[in-house]
């Protein structure tokens, strides 16, 4: 039966393939990201641990972590880690390697063991212990060819020889980041690391003991936090401990987006099913003679229903197979474009659960779009068929078709409104001023070889030599060494208090501000706006009074109705007092979208050369650079590398990116959601119009006699055109009204994904309604125009 109507069968299969394929593709992502456990044994027991300060979750200080580890009874083990890159020395050219400093129980807490060699033990994890390192499987193969003889050999990382003791499991990723080397965190002999009041961007996690709930662990950690606040009030007053599921901590931000998209593709599948149901209704009406013969030969209603359901399920099966192909290639394409926008993207695959989902969706779709026509045509009027007339046929069937088309239009409205809101939101984001000019600006990280005996003055001299080298590169207009925060790359905060106001009792009660370590060329290199006073200059060096610039958010919050220039602030982390010499525009540190509720908005800029001498050696190993160029900033990278190599052959440049590129990446997730939602909406609109066109074409066909009579009695072609258009537009308008009601109730679910527009934006709703009515009119016009060409004599003679 399907071979007899190849065009019909192909249309149905392609329609279903689009709906099922889109659902399968998105479900494979949802399955891998949201439903599957993290790739560690008994991962449901893993939790992330943060210090909880007023208004924010904060990194963990190492001494506090040691107290947690020693005191907590709810955990079988705990670990701390912090990012630490190294210069790999001893090879032909120095290389920057991605590292992680970890406590000895890091792999144990994750439930993993080294692939080769041994793990860290407590004796490795303290000051004075012999330097040891574990390598990633990829680094091991890349640098040592996978040789087992590597164990016991040494590796020069930043001028220190580490003994290689083990290789972590192949494919190991932590929070979706590949690491090259792992070193013991307890060996770090640094005042800040050992200061309970300071965190060095360290994070912690633990494994709950079997049977211990998240609520029990939280209650115990709350008790520990209260005891630490009493024992160390300066460091821990008002500091709590946040305990969250590691999976939730990892993927929580992307969950609302994926659920919105999953709802959108479900709507698309419903539209596809409704469209196919309409096609089957038309086809079944044309098969009335066949059904009449079957009934005359003794077939009951159940036999006819099973015949039609068999055909619809077969069509759905073929659509499901084609949908799997669409899903396979569509998922790969999406992940290739935006791998960084989606956590756990490397784990996305089509496993058994996805295949069962596709099978279930295909079967349900086959039943869904096949049941209505089957029930409608289980009984046929044998007398009517024998008389070969369509009079009286299909009053109920016409109503069912009209209902199906209206439902398609309503669902399309919801998708179109969602896509319209995302488009307006994305457009608003593109108009946001980030607080700097990303055009012709480039940033990269710079690591100079360590010189353990170098003084602060000698390190400053090396950095000034670097500045001179950068200024000498053709095409470079301005540049600056920078550290601390960089927009959308890294953020650092410091506590402070205002001169003339009472000093808070402890650092945790002081206000916090994002800070940038910069040089005089930073403002011009970034293209920032100076609003008052002056910016840091080359004269603000180690021999002059300490100065800072603040942003207008800082000025508005802490110097309302005052001129902040000339005022003084105390910076607790640096233990200095600084004079405010200027105010600059606010930089959107976390991107052009809405910042998190606990985000610190105030910002200040501190002269790099005025850092306290004890901190200079800490920043020399890894600093960042911002350059502004006359032309394409990437064209200067080769010249920068040559200049740095002339300055010091052991220096390493890494993490090169344009500021335009960084800004674009910050919008990657929103761009993905916009593209997908817009694609679903366009498909939905096309399917709805196809359904409307099909129904009106059929109504025009079966209404041939009626049209002939009307024209014989004096109706002109314009009357017939208006009659058919009225039928189509009535169905479309009904769908638009129902769709608006649905959209008003559902778009609030995507409010977290919007920026600069409300979920009930009137302009979006009106525009979508007008677009759909216009497209519906176009879809109605073709069958209506064809109906006007009916010859009354031919129509009446046929009857």
C-alpha cells in the first residue's frame, strides 16, 4: 500500500524524520549531560565544598580545608585542588603545561586509581617532601611515547625537578578540563597559601560515606563552620560551608537551557504528528472506496483500524530510522560548533537509552497520528461510495481536519514566540557596551623562566624590558602587563575599607571589589573610557605613593554624591593604603548578559609596579598581556613571539586570543539556543503551512460540486476565492489565539535565558501573529486560486 503512493510515503517519512531526529538529537545531549551519572564510581556520593561568605560562594583556604578534613565524619575522604600551570623546561623549546595541584586523596576521593605507577600518599603532601608528579595519559604518550620506563625519571617544571611516580587513567577529565600534570598541593610553601584569611582560588570536594545524606553532611559542616568562626574569628567570622552535589555544581547552569530546548523539540514532534495525521485523513478519505469494499467483504471496524495503524506505525518506523541519521550528524555538527558551551560535551553519544527513546517516540508517534484517521474511517458509508458522490461526506472529518490544523498553528506560535524572544534577547546582548573596545585588541599569557634569587627590583626590570620590546613591534599602539582579573577569563577579588570610616572587625566583614593589576597602557589597550581624574601612569611606580583607579560602580556604591578622586581606601589583601586618582567606566567582567546575583560589581585598578615586594616573585612566573594593534591583532602574534624569545629564550607565550573572540565565546550558549530554537520554529511554521495547504486543497477537491453550483447561480471567481480563504484563515486565527494563550503561560519558563526583554513582550507576540497569518494566507491562496478555475458544467456533469 505504501509503495503505491511513493510521494505520500516519502513526505510522511521526511516529516517524521525531522521531528523524531530533532528529539533524538536533543535527548542524546540531555541524556549524557543531565541524566547520566558523572564518569566516576558511585558518583552520586560526590559533593562540591565551598566557603560560603555573605552573598557568594567562595574558594577554600587551605588551612580551613585541613580542619574540615580532620573533623568531618560524614565523608570517607576529601580533596582540595587548584589550577597551576608550569613551564616545561629541558626540551628544545620551553612549553607551558596545564597543571593541577591536588591533595593526596584526590584520585581516591573520585574512586579512581593510577593507570600506571602509584598515587600520591600523605608523605608526599607536605612542605619539604620530595617533589613528585603524576602525568596525564595524553601527556605521557605525547612526550614519552607511552613508555613504562618513564616511572622514576625526572621532569623539570618551572626549574624544579619532579620525580614521575604515576600515570592517571586514560581519558580522565576533571570538570571537563584536560590536565597535563598533577602535583601535591601540600608542598606549596607560600605565605598566602598557608594564611587562613586568604584563598588562592582553591576548590574542594568530598565523597559521602555510604548511607549519609546531603542534608546530614550539610548539618555537620554547618557545625564545623560555627566552631571555626569561634576559633578563628578574624578569618572565619560569617563564613559558612556550602555542600552541593558535584553533578549539580558542574551542570546546574545549563539545565534550564536544555529543558527549554527539549520542550521546543517536543512541540516540533507534535506538529509533525499533527501534520502527518492531516495527510492521513486526506489519504483515508480518498480510500473510502477501498474501505467500503473491505466492509462489504466482511471486515469489521477492528480490522480496518489495525490496517491503518499498521501502515502508520510502519511509516513512523521508517521515519525513526531516518531520524536517527539526522540526529547522529546533527548532534556532531552542534558539538563541533560549540563544544565549550556545553559541559560534558565529550560524553555525548547515542547509547542504548537514546535508541530505546527513539524506538518509543517512533511507536508513540505512529499510534498518535494514525489513531484519529483509523477511528474516523473505521466505518464507511457503503451506499455513499456506491453512489460515487461526496455529498454529506466528511462533516465530522472536516471538523477534525480543522482542529488538527489549528493545533499545528497553535504549537507553531509557541515556538515562534520563543524564537522571537531569543532573537530580541540576543540582539539586546549585541548592543550592550562591555565597557571596553574589543576590536583590534589581543590578550595572551606570559610566563618568564623562574629566577629564585631574583629580587623584586630585578623582576620589575625584566618586565620593563618586556614592555619596551612590545612597544617596538610594528603595528602595536598600546599594551600592558596585567594580572588579577581579565574580562570573561578570570576574576580576583580583594577586601577593602574606606579611609575615614570604621575599620570592620575582620576581612570577611569588609566589602569586596574585583581588582585588576595594570600598567599605564592598559586603558588605551582595552579602549576603556576615563570618566574623571586620570588613569595610572608610568610615574606610578615602586618609588611613588600608591594610587588606584576605580570604576563608576565602585564610585556609585561607596561614594554616592561625592567626588571619589582624592579619597583613600585601605586594601586589606595587599595591606596598603591607596589614593583614588580617577574613575573609569564599568567593565562587564562576566560578559554582556545578566550577572549572577552574588557577583561583585565594584572594580579597582592597581599599578603593577606598586605591588608589595613580597608579591612580585609570585606574579613573575605567570602574567597576562593586553595589546591594541592598528590592524588584525592576530598578525602581530609571530612578531610578539620573536620579541619574547629575544628577551628570554625560556619565556613562554600561551592562551592567545583576541578580545573579540573572547566576547563571542561568552555568547556561545545563547547563540546555540537561538539557532536551535529558530530552526525548530522555522520547521514548525513550514509544517503548519503544509498542513493548512493540504487541508484546503482537499476541501477544494471535495467541494467541486458545491463550487460549481455556486458559480452556476451567479457567484464570480472572487466570491469563491474569498470563501476558500475564509475557511483557511479561520483555522489559522483559531490556532493563533490558542497559541497566544499557550505562549503566555509557557514563555515565563525561559525567563532565565532572556536579556533585555520580558517573556510577555508585546512586540514579539504581535510580530509573530502577523507573520503566521501572512504565511497562512499565502498557503491558502494557491488552493483557493485553483478552486476558482472550476468549470461549472464539468462539475455538475460529474455529479
